[in-house]
C-alpha cells in the first residue's frame, strides 16, 4: 500500500466513523449515550482535518482523491442489539489505532509521526469510552448501592 493509499484509507475511515456515530447518536435514546457519540463525532472530524493537513504537508502538489461513496460498513451487525452495534464501533476504533501506528512506523517526518501516534492513543481512548458504555448498558458500572456507603466515605 502506498502512502497516498494509506492517507486515503485513514481519511475515509474517519469519515465512516463520523457517519456511524451520527447515526448512533440519533438512534440511542439515552441522552448520555447520544452525548458520547456526539463527542466522538467531533474527535473524528478533528482527526480527519489533521490527517488532511499531514497529507498536504507530505504531498504538497498532489490531490487527495476519496472513494465516491463513503458509508459505514455494517455487514453482520445486528442493528437491533445495542451491544452488537457498540462492539462494532469498538472494533472500528481498534482498526483505526492499528492503522495510525502502522503509518507512524512508515513516516520519516517527526511531526507527522508524533501526530499519528497521538491519534492511535486517542482511538484507544475512544474504545475505552465505548467499552464503558457497553458496561453501563449491562449495569456493570454501578455494582453497588451508593446509599450503603453513606457515612463511610469522606466528602
């Protein structure tokens, strides 16, 4: 895969993630969950813009040509199962982190390398947010009754 193809693939992946999170923000009825997806949209938009800038820096005379139709690939995802949808989103974050790390290994520009490594770490953080949402859906984040600790903890 050429560097041009890597940039195109990453930007398209960021756009797909944005579209996926837009759809998820609308479909999850829980306001907290929708808020998480809306925040993820902003993160992915920032990644897309920065990667476009890195492409322009590395290839100042080249045009970046994207695939005509960029839409989330939801094959095999049970859209009526929130956990399945969240697991899919988690897998997309893992894929993006791996791609960023791979691109960072291939670049000679120290600034671009640092940015790509930072993005890989941010994708890992997105994964953590989504994992927390899966746990919240399953009621695992609050595994005790907070009223039982009244008087036992300092304010």
